[in-house]
C-alpha cells in the first residue's frame, strides 16, 4: 500500500511553489506596477475616458497603452483596495498558469491529463521567467494566452470559434496576427468570427468612450515610444535585438526589413505545419515582429515546451526550459543606457528569446517543407 503522503506529494508541489512565489513577492515588496496602470485605466474609463491616454503612474511614469475596450474591462479593478487587488492578480496568475499548462499539455499537445504530471509542470512553470515576471508585474499575458489557446484548440465547427481570439486582440493588439493565420490556413469561418470579435471590441470602445477611441485609433496607437524604450534588454523582440546589436536607439529600416521577412517566413511556416505547431509558430512570429515584446510577453514558452515534450524532443525541451529560466538578460549591465554598450559576446545573452524564436521558425519551417502532409496531433 502506497502511503498517503506519497500519493499527495505531486499535489503539494504546485502549492509549495505558489507559496514560495507569494512569499517572495511579499518579502521583496514587489510593486506590481502593471496593476497600478490597469487600475488607473479603469478609473479613467469610469470617469468618461477623456484623460485615458494623458496620465502616467508609478516612478517609471507608465502610461495607458491598450485600446479603450481594455480600459472598460479594468473598471472593476477600482472597486477593491490596492492590497486586495494585488493579491487577486497574483492568485489569478497562479491559477492561470495551471490553466495554461493544462491547455498546452492536454488540449494542444494531446498528452494525457494526469493530475500528478500537470501539478509538477505547473510548479515548475511558475519559475519560467516570462511566467514569473507576469505574476510579479501583475500582467494579463497569461489570461490572454489561455483565452486564445482555449479558443483555437476547440474542435472545428465549435460554436463561434474564433470569437474569443478576436476579443483577445481587442484587449491587446498583438494577438491579431492569429486572425491572419486563420485566413491563410483557409479557416474562414473562424477568421470571420475573430474579425467580428475584434471589430466588436472596437465598436464597444467607440460607443462608450468615443473621445478616447478617437485618440487611440488615430494617434496613440502609432506612438510606439510611449510603450517603452525599444532598445533595453527588457524588449525581447527583433527590434530590441537589432537596436542593441547596432548600438542605436533608432534601427529604422535595418529593423523593419528583416522583421517583414520574419513575418512572412513565420506565417508561411505556420500555415504548413500541423495545427498545434502552427499555433505556437504564429505566437512566436507575433512576438518577434511586434515593436516591443517585453520578456513577460513570452508566456507562449509553456505551449512550446509542451509540444517539444509531446514530440519526444525531451532534451530540446529541457534546453529551452533552461533558456526561459536562466534570466541571462538581467545578469548583464542594463542600468541607464548600458544596454546599448554591450559587447558582441553579450548580445546573445541579451536577446535569448528572439534568437530562440528565429531558430524555432527556421527548424520547424524546414520540417514543414520536408513533410507538408505531416499528421496533426489530435485534440483530446
């Protein structure tokens, strides 16, 4: 007879891991700065939205950068005291990590949903740098990834499949790349629902917050500089990689041209891969070509790791997990403008995620070229 403590051990792992994360946040007094931004956005939206894109909060002078529809969703954040709100975001992100692990492992990769395995994976996933940073900053990346992955892994013909993806794109624009993926793969019904969902969020924003909507869609959207400095190591997009490599704050066409090529190559590969790999390659492509992809945006490392494990590439999965856990970009000098003075040998350490993303697109692109008729992993 197996002792009860042994049977319960896998279930204790995520609890222990979550407790360690919570303890770390409490003892280090993490500011959860994005929670403060969301709260300010919600307050501005509740007040009519006229000053939604005029304020800045925290010592880092962070502004609102999401569409007006997102600000409407943030109104409930004004109903709780700030300590309770931070606690709610932290606990929600821990729960969403478990949800993303389940969606990635079972729905996307088609692996058996054994409770012990999922608990162990969740306990480890909390310490992947993008997941950890999402929790520490109080970001919504995990929520959006779960929403998108849940929608895209539903069976073909599922009611309104694609609509949730469109809503996610209406909250944070980067997921709109998935709409292009759906059109290119011939999934016009899902693409239409996604487009309608996105348009619906814009319409709601325009109806409820007309002034803010006009300001966002005609001006704020194109002010990429307000999101942050593209050249700092926090930015794990192609623009960040190129800017740091060339030691310039304005890479211009030297960034735009390779980004366009990567966008085409990434979507081309995604449309010719089995659906699970196609979804992940599309996500990676979006992160690469976005002007700014903060390190915590790369929570799509969780689905990537699940797929690598499902394909039997265990050593590769471990190596990729190490990349997403090592936090090499934070070990380099990055105070002030030191990000622009990194020597050549430190550049790979400053840009681990975009380099890995490029390797992924190249490797899986070759796979799709060799076997365009590869069988898809069945959804369970």
